[in-house]
């Protein structure tokens, strides 16, 4: 492993891949002091006030004269939080689209409405925690034996959560929850959906049907415990309803579908100093490949792009898309302030210890998952993603809440980078996990699909690792099980973002 | 069934138990118009400005001259929201305590620290959603076969939730979650506890151990997925750890314990017009009987006593207890305002349609669950309840979040009244469900333990119904299964109150 890593030829800092003594050779210079692993070294002199560049981006200014070989960190870096004058569409990279006739394909489930699934589940969706046990029991009734005659059905999944009542009946929180339910109801990975409620909850199933014009059908049915009168009868009736959906669901067959039908949730959790250097850029490269195929990447986790949103507005295809992103940033400032928190405690002490100096540097690392293509759409949490290309969805950084929104928005695949390690998995869209470093990959090899740590430990190129991830998208979309999927994860990770007061 | 019900001899209104035509005989008067079921009728003339009394309490003032037989509702009732000058301890009813030698007993599990359990579970408690699947798999490994040699162990339960990260590391939300975990860790219904985390979450298990001085022991162990390195190994190690607790847990034996060791969570959900007339007062009477035995009742659901808190401060044993309650009310006003909600939209349109006229009338109905004895303590959400007698715990009204706090506070039994019907159940403390009306009871007989509707439909007295509930407390505490328990409910209803922003 090389002692340092350079992220762009134009950068004037490189990152130490291990702790370096004073006097260590770093490119053409020598370190002037001890450099902790993950921290930055100046590769040329930077005069006071001069720009510090990493990822080919400005991450701060020299607070003092910095000599070549100096440790560059909070002690000699200044972050100028200029009131941002956002630019819109000033950094639009031309995307060379792969001609339609030469596009990659995967084996997917084409649904009647034209959407394409990567899996074929029947979902039992709950409106409120009060129907959680009922939904679990209904889904639990469909083990391998019950499903033996339906080889094309991947399973019956209960989507159970802790909210749905004791909440305001309008506003951000209510609307977000209804969008999540709607999103799971129409998800292309679902061949059938049964909604189960209690009956008196705030999050009324009937309101949802009305708001979104949903109609009951053989593969979309709803029921309430109070209407059916009792838990046992609800479970029995629910099992009957799901059983009646199985033959229909089993008729679905995989067929070749263009990669443009893939919508991949870009996610990170348990990040470390290498996330922004290995796994996130590699996922970004995979996203670029997908976008060139006409597919869609969905970046999310608004708190993690905070402070770098001007880089995304510059990539916005038009002013309207950019303004939506700025609107989300303002909403988050209000949301955290109202809740006596702050968006500004970034980078955290742990981040700083790991070598992240400014909010820009941190957010650049997270945003690297989104590659380099233009930003074609910005969506509310769990809103249907309609644009192709690179898009953004509002969400918290918290993994299960963020991914729940991305899946509700239509993502049929999830790619999740992690440095500390994670046992995350999701249904109905499977999660591919990418390790940022070889050490964690070695320890959690049963949980990790890809080791992006080889970009450091073995000098594997960004292009090579990005392509490896992209090709795994196609294989997993076609039915190959990801590691988390093989372990059966995804039954307990459905967490709609709960926004308002619980009353 | 009589056409009306009178709640106190001093009341000047009665409540219609069914829709009454104009001219219907009601006590000594005749109705002057159509009266919907659940609505009130004046049994004497009330001059403009005169007090309207129900539950022996002032619920409002006559806005116009009201004639005997008139419908009394929002059209002729005025609510004067005088800036409340709280009185403290001015309404302390003398409790005739049952002498210790003559107290009732139940068969409970006496723990080493002196606390008494009503069940004997092993708990797998999660710090964050990221360890949810791991915890479920560990608990799922202990089916009837695995437990056959341990007849005194009621089961292995996973307590899994949607929060634990993407949150501030201090403040109300964080502290509430840590109290919940601490409460489940020390609950007397748990013979052993295994805590499972991911490792990098905000809600660190280690911080909890430090904050509460918890020490690892053969029956209290912790582990992190990142530390163990991977899901499969975590599950295997977790199963081993639980298995090692089984022989110890199995040594616990039921023995006679005084009723003073019972701590009952008083809860309502899916309320209707009869809640405040049948089931809630009956549960309040049972609570009075329990308090006379030296036991504890824990009322909660702060939003549902809002506007009637002055009646509870008047019952507070001292100024300090009363001030804590007033502090909670102020906190809730701030919490809902910050979240763009309001405490003041009570009674709701649905409540009014059902006959509830003022916030006082509504809150009196909910508070009736707490009986009539002095208020001996007021607690934060999930805080250990140390006082004996009638106490109050801060919580939302939302059933699973409220009960989770009550159980964390030490409740070893839950009593839940419902009008619309509910399939709620809880672990490790079992839930007894009381129906407010005979119609719903008849429809959900497999879910309901007690029919308080017979107080209307068959004229069963408050005392008789209250004693029936109290005696059921003793039997269920001794091991008799409640209806929800027999159905196995309680595995999916653990919902820590999530207070702050999700980030
Ligand atoms: Ca993240
Ligand atoms: Ca995340
Ligand atoms: Ca079990
Ligand atoms: Ca209630
Ligand atoms: Ca409740």
C-alpha cells in the first residue's frame, strides 16, 4: 500500500494511508511532522489565504503559510462560510450516453404499468404499529413449504413500524408516512400488496386510497382489525388474501430489461476516513456508468451533503431542480433548530480525529457516491423518482430511515458503503454492501459484497472498482443474491422517517 | 339498558346511552330535542353562567339559560380557560390502607434486588435498528423445543425498534431512549438480559453501562456486531450467551408476594364515548383497591390529561409532586409548538360528535383510570417509578410508545381500556384489555379480558366491575394468561418514544 493517496492531479494535498513519521517521503516532498492515518499532507507550499484542494475541489483556505510536507488540518486551515451565492447548472458534465441498441440488460420482472422489478415479493404493509403483530403473523404463515408451489415468488414480507398514530393528521410527518405506504404499495418488486390497519389510527388506509386514487384489486387489498373484529380473524383472513395472490404473483417471469430500468439507492452508513476515498468514489463511478445506460441513481441523506450543496446546485440541470435542493437545506436548518439540534456540528470530533478538516471535505466524501453527472431531479422523502440520471432525495442520514424513503421512491436496488461495518439489508429491494477498507472487509466477509479497500491496499483503479460494482448491480438485479439477502436481512429494517411530535 | 347514565348524584347532566327522541323521559324530566347517543341532557334548569357538572366536576358553564331536558353541548356550553392558579394537595382523599397482615397476595418472582416479577423472560435488547435482525434471530432460536428443559422460563424476547442513531447524543430524546434501555435491563420480569448493538451508533451501549453503573454478569451481557465482526457470528455468539442464561433463569420460582409489589400501567387506546363512563372509572376503582393494598398505579399519556391537570395537582401529596406535573404540561406546550402542532385541538371533531363538549370533560374521562387516591409521584418518560400509590408518568398518548415507557418505569402489569377495539399486547409485562361497551366486546371477545360495557347494558356497579378487574390483576400477575398474552402479542409493540429530530 502506498503511504499516501492522491485524489486528483490538481490537488495540493494528499492523504496518508497509514501513520507517517516526520521526514517520510511523500511524492516529491518530506513530511515535516508526524501525520496520523487518514490525515492530509501539503504536496506544495500554500501561502496564507491560498486555496486547499482535495477531490479537485476547494475544501478550505490556508490560515497560515503552509510548507510542502506540512500536516494540513484544523490548526492551519480556515473555512470561509461565505453566504453562498448558489450557481445553477454551471458545472454540467456532458454524459456520453451508451446508444440504446448497445445497452446492457438484466433479467427483471416487467409489470403491467411498465415498471420493472428486480424481485417478486408479496408485501403486507401496516398503517400503524397496532397492526404489527397481525402483519407479522400473516407473513410468517408463508414459509418454504407454503411457497413451494410458487417458485417465482421470492417471499411474503411484513413491513411493520412504530408509528402511524399519536401524530398530526397533516403536515410533513403525516405526508411522508403516506408517501412511504404509497411507495411500497406500488413498488415494482411487489407482485401483490395487502394493507393491514387497526381502524381508528390517524394514518387511515382509506385516506391513502383516496389521496392516491388506489383501487382494491385481486393483488391490492386492505383490511382493518376493528372491521374484521379481532386479531385471530384478521390473521386468518389476511392469510387467505395473500394465498389468493400467490398464483397471480407466480405468473411473473424474468425477462431481459435494459439497464435504464435500474434505479439504485446510493447510501452510506458507519463511514470512516476511507469512505470518501475508496468506496464512495467507486460507487460514484458505478453511478456514472449506470447513468450512461439511461438508468437512475438516487443520492440521499441531506445532512451529509450539508455545506456542499452548492456543488450539487452547480450540477443541477436547471434552476428549478437546484432551487428544490436549496429549499431542502433551508427546511433542514429549521427542522434541526426547532428540535434544539444543529446542522453545524460537522465535522464531528470523531470525523476530525479521522482527518476530516472542514464540512466541505466531509460532504464531498459523502456526495462522491453520486458520481459526476448532472443532477436531473430533487425529490421529497419517499416521493416517486420520475427523472432518469443522477437524482437526489431528501432524507435523514440514518440508514434504515433513508433507505426506506429511497425504496418508497422506486429504487429497485440499494448500494451501501460502510467503513466501520454494517449488517444492514433491505426488502423488497436488495442491498449490496461495499467495504471502504480491507481490514473490515476481511473481518466481515460474510456481510460485504465488494472490497473497495483494494483501491488502497492493492492499487486497484477507480474505474476498475466502479465497473465491478456496476456489474454487480446487473447480476443482483437479475436475481443473484447479495450477501445481506442471502442472510435473509430486510424484515426489520423498514423505518419510515418520523418527523413531527409523537402525541 | 337505561336510556341515560348518571355519573354522580351531584351532577346536573346525564348521558344518553342511545339516541333519544324529543320528549323521551329522562329521570324526572323530558328531553326537549333529539339527543344523540353519548350526548348530555340537563336534569335541571341551569341559568346562563351556571356550572355544568359531570363526574362531580365542573366541565363548563351554561352559555345560555339551559332548561331541564335540554341537550347540553358546544352550542350552549362555555369553557372558561382561566389562567389556572394551580392548587396543590387541596383534594387529598384519605386512603384506608388494608392492614399489612390482611393484604392480598399473588404468586410472583422475587428477584435478588427485592423487586418482584410477574413473568420470567430472557430479553434481547437492541440499542439501534442496525442490530434488529441479529436480535430477532437470537430470540427466534429459542422455540418450544429449546425451552422444553426450562419450564420456568416464559420465553426469549427481542426488543427491537427503529431508532438509536441519526439523533442528537444528548437532550430529551437521547435520555429517554437510554432510560428505556436501562428500564428493560433491570425489569423484574427479566431473569436475564443480552444487549446487542452495532458498534458505531449514537446510542452507545457502553455509555449506558457507564451512566447507570451497570456491570456485565452471567445474566447481563452486551455485544456489538462490529466488535464480533459480522451478523452470523453475532447471532451464534448471542445464542450461546442466552443459552448460558437459561439454567439460571429457570431457577426462579413463583412464591407468594404481597399485592403491594404490583405496579400496574393504566392505559387507554381507541377510546369512545363510553371510555370515561364505564371502563376508565372501573379501572380507576381497581387502582384505588390496589393502592389500598400498598400497590402502585401509573397513569400516563400527558396529552390526554391536558386541561385537567389542575385536578391532579390538587391531588398531589405535596407541592414538589404537583410542580413536576405542571412542568410536564409546559414542556408539552413547547414540544408541540416546536413541531408545528398544538395541544389545544381538543376535543377533536370526532370527540365532539361522540358527545364530548370540553377539554375538561374529555380529560376527566381519561384521568378516571387513575381513581381517586392522592398523587404520590410524577415521573419522566421511562423513569423508574419509586413511589407507591397513584403516580403519573410523562408519555405520549400513542399506545405502544406510552406502554413502553410505563414498562421501562417498572410496571409489571398493564391494563388497557378500549372502545373501538385494539389488538395491543406487551412483553415482558402482560396486558389485560377492558372493553368499554358490550357490542365491541362481543365482536372482539378473543381479544378482550373484561367487558365493562355491562355497567351500562346490565347495570353492573362500578364497585363490582372495579373489583373484577382488580382480581384479574392478581390472577394474571400470578401467571394466568391474559387474552393478548395467550395470542402471543408483545413481540412487535416495543416502541421507545422518539422525541427529537431524526438526522
Ligand atoms: Ca451516511
Ligand atoms: Ca446513511
Ligand atoms: Ca421465542
Ligand atoms: Ca388514550
Ligand atoms: Ca394510549
